[in-house]
């Protein structure tokens, strides 16, 4: 009985996953430590301005979800990404969510 319930539940979840037309997508990555850019994708032209590091995004990302790992605060505004303080070590992933 438990096997039948589990099989039915699993088939429903699989059908729901297949019905989703879009999924979250990574649209930018930045890996920076102490003002040195180690890796970037769709993030360019990083410069230090006072206490912050500012970078330009390849294009405007409305509704972006910012996932950060490390120290420092990250702000995204239009086509600009700011990291405070500039000496922070942080990996930033910019996600576009379909919902």
C-alpha cells in the first residue's frame, strides 16, 4: 500500500515538474576578494569608488534574486552592482526567477 501511494505521489510531482515551462536561470556571476576579480560572467568593468566596489551588469535585470556567499553587502540597482566594503570577499550569483 505504501509503495502504491509513493508511486502515485512521485508521478504527480513528476507531471507538475514537466508542466513548468520556465525555471530559474543564472544571469550573472561575480567572484571577488579584496578588489581582485577572480571570475565574472555578465558582470564587467569593476572599479573601486571610496568604500564600495561598483560593477556594470551586461543588461538590466528586473526582479533579480541576488545569492551571495561570503562577507560584504551586495546591492543591485538596474545595471549596477555594488559591493560594500570594497575589500570584501564575496561570490555573487544573479538569478532571474520566472515567478
